[in-house]
């Protein structure tokens, strides 16, 4: 059954390519790569079609979190980008994506972890958490 189905897909890909339907052929090749567990190839094929969200999903399945984050960012899925960057241990990039997604509290907490006090203070003030913003400013004054 699988061999028959694979042969049909190969034939369909050849036919679509011959008919100058390369986008559809590329999508079919990506599906075939995904089904075989080759998420990296599937991601590259999705990128060829400029489907950044799908590419990001494939990269995430492959454990390539930094590439996943970059492609989620390109597709403007900022919350997903933040989570992927966080998994890649790129905390500063994750904070920026949380900020872009409007999740200012989480972004501020991450900026605090990174000791980027000015960014944290601005975000705390933006969320009207003035007490935390003032505490950070006082801490910053004491260390100088």
C-alpha cells in the first residue's frame, strides 16, 4: 500500500513539475518528507514556498528551535517565536518576541533575568507595575 501511494505521489510530483506547477509539487514533496520523518527537508521545501509558519513547525519538530523561532518571527507568530527562542536558550530574543506579542510581563521578567534593567523598567511601567519598576531603579542606583 505505501509503495503504491509513494509511487503515485512521485508521479504526481513529476506531472506537476512538468505542468509548471512547482509550488504544488514542492508542497507534495514537503508532505512526503514530513511523512518519512525528514523534518529538515520538509522545512526547506516549505521555505521554498515562503510558508514560514509551516517551516517553523517542521524545524521545531526537528529540534531546531533557533531556526523555528526565526521562521515564526518571519510569519509574525511572535508568541510561538518567543517559545521557540526560549527552548533554544536565546533568552534575549525570547524577551523581544514576548514584547512583540504584547506579553509585557513575561518580557520584563526575562529582561530582569538578563540584568537588562532599563528594558525591564520600561515594560513594568507600561503594564502599570510601577512598584516593581521603582524597586529595579533603586537596586540599579545602589549598585552604582
